[in-house]
């Protein structure tokens, strides 16, 4: 008996403990960007399927964005923008948002080609924005920089802010800080080389920045135009709907009046038909009740007395 009681108590404790245990809420969620500008041949690979990229397409973790010759694509995120230049292949390696702190963790892997990054806000502690290649990793804290990967050789050019650069097989503790106006060159098996940013590279980055600024202004202008068009369309639609309502009211009123008139005519016809039927019935009744005079008339001819004629002789 004691053993049974012990088992019951144990089961009760386990049940209470299980019921008290709260389900842990998720702490992270997938983040995403959106394609805002496309020139030339640009494609997106997702789940093994490749399709042409278009403005407005969402970009999520795991996708690969590829560009052809003379092609470019801009992808906007909540606090940054990246531009993938021609003949490039870039993997969206990590796009995560921490739900409790609202911090973003972003990492892009340049398989080949060039990637320009502009982080428009200063990252807080715990946030991450990295661009990696087969040979290098570049981490930032609010900056503009260009990463280039070409057959195992990487270059990181910083135009604004600072970039922490280290070799792909090393840790952040081995990073070298690359300041604005300088670029780092990395090649496997060789130490990081930092030099002044070449004038041509500086000009290229500035041109990219200006183009992005112009594109953003163009997007903003188009958005304002579209919003104005939408506003006008809404007003026009309201007027059209209002006119339709008025027309429908007038039509309904006309239909009601026509229905009333039709009902009145039908009522008169029915009334006339009823009166006609009544008269016909009355006449039929009268015909039934009327005596047959022709049948009841006595035969005068047959009733007329016969007068016999006698011959009277005169006396002689």
C-alpha cells in the first residue's frame, strides 16, 4: 500500500513540475532585405532554384545573388545597403534579428567579385555586420567599405569609418584595423598588407556612393509620385463610386416606379378579368334558372276545336 502511495506522489510531482515548466519563447528570427535596384543580368538562387532578380524581391538568409557582365544590384536592409557589382556571387550567409534586444546579425560571403557595403547607423554592442571571403573577414562598426575577391586574393578598401580585418582562418583577436582612406590586401599564406587607398579605388567607391544616393533619391521621388497617383486614384474611385451609388439609386427608383405602374396595370387587368368572370357566371346562372318558354307554350293548333260541316237541304 505504501509503495502505491509513493508511486502516486511521484507521478503527481512530475505532473506538477511538467505543468509549471514554461515553453521557452524563441529568441531569434530571420531577418530579410529587399532588392531596390537592378541593372543587367542579376539572378537569385534559393532552395536550388535560380530565377531572375526583380526590384521588390525579398532577400533572406541562405540565398545567393549573382550578377553578370555590366550588371549591378542594390539590396536594402533596415540599417544598411549593399551593392553587388558585376561578375559577382554573394551568399547571404547570416541574416538574423534577436527578438528581445532587436539587434541584427548580418554576414555576407563573397565567393567572387565585388561587394560595397554602407552601414548607415552605428552598430550597438552585440550586433554584427561582416563581409567574408575565402581568405578574409571584415567586420565594421558603422562605415562604408568595398570588399573584392579574385581567385584567392582579397582587398578591403575603407572609405569611411573603420574596418577590422583578419584572415579567414584566424580570429578577431588577430584583426588589423583599416581606417578610412586605406585598403588591406590579403592572400593565403601571406601577412595582411595595409596601404593608402589608391586614387582609382577611392574614385570608384565615391562614384558608387553617389550612384546609390541618386538611386535612393530616385526611389524616393518615384515613391512620392506613386503615392500622389494612388491618392488621386483613390479620390477618382471615390467619385466614381459615389456616382455609381447615385446612378443605382436613380435606377432603383425608376425600377420601383415602373414596378408600381406595372403592378397597377396588372391589378386593373386582374380586376377586369374578375368582373368579366363574375358577369359570365351570373349570365350562366340566369340561363340555368330561366324557364323554357318555347317548350311550355301550348299547341294552339292542336287544341283548336274541329267544326263539322253539315249539308242542309232546302225543302221542296
